[in-house]
C-alpha cells in the first residue's frame, strides 16, 4: 500500500528540474529526503471512508474548504473529513504552480473545471456564457488569475449594515482582520517598486499567514506606463488593501516570491503541515446530499447527520457521519445545489421536482457576478507583449528552462496592473454622476418591482434587494469603485495590449436552481447579465474611460490604434459589442446569502443555515452584496472567521486528571470512528462497504474501530451529562455565545455576555498581533524577549531542528508555501491544544483555573 502511494511521486521525477538551484522545491519533490513524512492524508479511496464518523465533515476542498480543514484539525482531539469532487492536482502541477501557465495553458475546460454554462441571457442577446469554476484541491484558487485584492471598507461595512442584529460582526475591521490572518505579504525590491510606480503599505497586509501574496519576478516594461497614465487622468496610485480601492495599483498575487509558484489553499494550508492523523482529504467524490435522521434540537432546528457522495452518476454511493457539524464549502454553485437537493430551498421549486421540502428558504436567489469584456489596441513594432511568448514554442521552451533553473523569466509574469474608478471618474463629471444617482434613487422602488416581477422573487428577497439597492445608490456619488480596469498583455490573437473593463457593483440579480434530482445534472445558472439597464450604462461609461486611459501619456506611446471594438463603435453598437464579447470575471456570490430571514437570508451571521442546528455554509455564496475586488482574499477571510466561530462554539477546557503536562497530554490525536446513526449506516445498503477501514486507510488516517466505538460511548455519556446541565439562558440568533464569563473581548450586555470582535482589545480572541519576524522583537503585549527568542507563541522561521518534535520534522523541509505557517516551536505549536492553538491568543475559556491551559475538548452537539 505504501509503495502504491509513492508511485505517483516517482512518476514525476522525469518532469522535475534536474538542478539544485530551486530555493524551495515542491513539497513532494522526490529528491526531498523527508518525502515519506510529507505524505498527506489525501486519498481517493472512498470505500475506506464509507460508514465512518468524523467530528466535522466538509463538502468542498477549494479555497474555503481546505482553509477550514486545516484550521479545524489544529485541534488534535477532533477529526475532520474534507470531500472534494476533483483531483489532487498532481497530474497538472505545472499548470497550477507556474504562474504564466494559468493564463497561456489554462485548466479551464479540463477535468479541473466544472465548466458550467449559463442559461440564455434575456437581456444579453439571448447568449449563453461559459462559467468556469475550479474542480480540484484548491478550487478556483488553483486555476484562477492569482489576483489578491480586498474590497473597500464600505463594501464590508455594508455586510454589517445588512445584518444589524447579528451575533457576529461582519464589517471592514472584522473581515480584513481575517484576510490578514490568511496573508503572508512580501514586497519586491525598492528598485522594482520605483520602476513600476508601486505604492505599497506593508501595514495594510498580513504577515505569517499561510497564503503567500507577492509579485511576479518578471514584469514587462510596458507595465511601468500604467500608474503614470492614471496620474495623467488625475487618479493616484495607492495600496488598495488599506480600505479604499479608489485609484490604481500593481496589485499582489497569490504567488510565493521565493520560488515564483502559485500559493493556493492546498499549497498554503495543507502542504506545509506535518502529517495529521485527525485530518482526511478525500478526492474524486462529489457530495450529492445532506443526510438527516429526522431529529431536531430543543428549538426545533433540524440536525444534519452527515453527507453522501459518489464519483459519478451510476457509481457506488457512500456516506459518512458528522458527529458535530456538516459544513458546505462548495461555492456559489455547489453549496446552493447541495442544499436544494437535500430539501432546503424554495419550496415551490423543490416540490415541482418531487423533493420533500425540509426547510423553505430562498437558496439560489441573490446571485451577483462581475461581468467584463476587453478592448484592444495595436502596439508599435518590436513591443514585447505576452503574444511573443504565446506564439513562439521556442521562446516558451527557453523560458521554461530558465524558470526551472532559477525561478525567473517570462513564465513568472501574470496580470497585476489594476485600478478602480468611481462613477464620477468614468463619467468625467461630478454633477452628471450626481444627476445619474438621483435618477436611480427616484426609480429605486420601480427597479425592485421590476426585478421582483421577472425573477419571481419571494417577498423577503425583495425586501433584502431594496436594502442592497439603497446602499448601491449611495455608492454612485462617492469614491466607490464602480469598475475594475485591468491592463492585459495578452492581445486578441495578435501583438496587442488590452484593457479589461469589469462591472463591480452589478444592479442585476440572478438565480441558481436545480432542474433535476440528479446531482450530476448541471443546475440552471442565470446571472441575468444586464437585466437592470444601469449595468450596461456603467459598462458604456467604462469603455469611454478605457479609451481616455489608453490615450493618456505614457500609455499612448504603446497603445496606438483601437482595434477591438474600434473607435467608431459607440452607443447601441458598443452595447451590443459588449454583450457579445463579455463574460464572467469569475466572481459569483450570494446564493446562500448571509442576511436576516426577513430580508431573504439563508444563513445567519454565524453562517448556520436557518432552521438547522449544525449545518453551516462557509464560502463566497454567503456574501450578501458584491465588492469592488476579486473574491479570493475575501473568501479566505470568510473561511478563517468561520473556523474561529466553530471553535468558539465548541470551546471547553477540562482539567487533566494526572500530573501529565498539558502539552504532552494534548498530543493525543483523535481517531476516526464508525458511524452509529442509522441514517448513515442504512444510506447505502445497495452495496456500500460497511467493513472496517483498510490497512492503508489506517496508515493514512490513524483510525481504529475499537477507539472509535469507545469514543462514541464516551461521547454519549458526556452528552447526557451535559444535557442535564443545559442552561436555560436567553436565546438570541443561536444562543451559543450567551452566558459566558465576562472577560477580555466579551460584552457584558444582553444575554450574559456575547463576544463582539469589534470591541475586543489587547489580543482577545481570536487574533493576537502578527509576528514581526524579528527574533529580537516580541509581539505586542509580550514580555521583553531580549534574549532573541521572541514571543513564545511567535511563528518563528529560525528554530533549529533540535528544538522541535520529531513528528513535526516535515514542517522544517523546504515548502512551496514558504510562510511561517506550520513551523513548530517545541510544545507551543499550531498542532497541539496548548492554548496557543494556531499561534494566536485565545481568551481564558469559561471555567479555566489559573495556570491554564489544561487539556482542551470540544462540546458535543447538544440534541434535545
């Protein structure tokens, strides 16, 4: 079995560079002396998982799914399963890892792309558009254009405005904090910054997180004209991560500058980890539904028992039990589809398909997407663009050899020049922008009525839509980025330069609904592009802005003649050209909206699905209103916060009965158990395996049937004990955060003390100050570590091997991640329940005695 696991690694040896110059080889490089220790608990053997029980079961191994898997499995006394429909990426590593391959050798249309197609778009010439979405470990983050950017502060503050009474805060300060937790930002040299007019503010970025954010080693000379051209139009360069996206930037990408490879959720969160016996990642299996056994909690909320999954239509179906929570991280399409197939969605749509409605919720409504198209200009003869690389096999080969030898050259380049103009900028007149906004305001009720009519919106969805529109109308007269403008070095089949124009705050709303009970039938995707006429108006203004930008010095030196659509194409002809040539910017959100129920919400601010007890959605589908940025950074932020909310729900400290130290006691790793819920064990009686885990699975997972049964019995005993002690405290949105002992970060107000992130100070849960990476400088709030050891919980990059546990040896080998994430420092590691957990400070939990931490355990789900 072990040999079979290593064969895929050995088969890669001929394609890997036969040099030692690579500063950080791929984590499964066959020349790595610790390669056996680097083997992850990643399997495509569904039969070894079938009928098992895990504490947390995650549907989807993309941006959010792998983030959650890594963060939740930091607690060694729980088990985590992440199920991904696609592959592990080992067969397409170059197309994932090498930045330029993402553009010139795209994985769209491959087995790593869901390759969805929209229904014909009524207001876009009845055209259907391709909708690529990542299918494989890393999700869309493994096949996208690598843009790492945040929205403006008002974008996220709007999420909080739309959820005024939520248990959890979702505003700029909160979401940005979690984006920073995920980020490890690196700057290029001062010479590069000066050459390309970069304005960077390191304090606006995170350090030490799992996801690398950096810049291409090779940048085409013409990119240096980008920032000065914006200045010619009166717009300034700024670091757009600081809360305002109004201006231009050479933006960072999810790119590890130390070896110029993509940093996706697998490379960042999974690959750097030592082997974790409590984490299993299953590939090649699509989640087909949520399993319910009919039980409810004391409030009548239904309890999810687990998930069912299979590789393809007609293939063997499998099932697993979730002891604590089921988490959907399938994205805007996948999570909505799973909920609807499972009986959670619009009752009329499900009933028409013969699906028994468990909870009538507006799942699938509120779809929003960035729509975009590109314009192209001819360049002077001899101008070096991406076309030189894309059209020359010889140049591709020589540049690839350079990349493999030194991680330099043209294959490191990706689009990074962006900008976000306001409505005033693109119209060119503040008074005209104000007049336009007034017209929008006057007709706002009619617009809501129109959209309600043609999409048949439920009343509560229409209520939420009006609240969203009121915010969007306000943004028309301030500096909110209405469009994203991107310089592209890849022409339309020739040696051209392009400007991409992408709508950021669409007025149109769409839907995603299943049209079959077959989970392998693509749902009906209707983004309703240009359904509301304001969208094509703003895109038209954007085309005019792009033309002014191309004519501005010094871009005018290299953008000579507008070839597509052509300077003579204006008015209705330009609108039709836009609709014919537009497509998704790959940023759909909103189908499982985080909104109050009365506003069309599907999940509350704890991301629990309304009417359920232990079912969450944690991905971009919960975002209620679009932002002026790509979605990847925000999706990491949502997942990081989601993981902390789950930990907060289940936090409990129990004293260690003997003299064993907390650090050694907490090294005991939970084992995978066997399902005991008959809804799980009887789900696949048509032939699914109910046998114990195979030997290979035990090696990869660390599972033991006897241990699992003992854990179940212990859990049941603890459950009944805890149930007798169940508090009768006030119930708010979910009631989990009430009746806490007041302390740092805890509000002593309503309900006995809820945690409010915005009010936390002094390193309260869930984040402490970031490591400065200076071993002579302690973290904020730490003692003076003048000896150079740094704070004891710091993510040090410099420990020697003799300071770490043998089990953590893998984390010291060169990694594609390259961040401080995953590095151990003796007992205080992210892998042990020693109080520091993931390297960030947590408050002393309720009931803890002086001198904590003790052994940490999760609360079981309280049923009844």
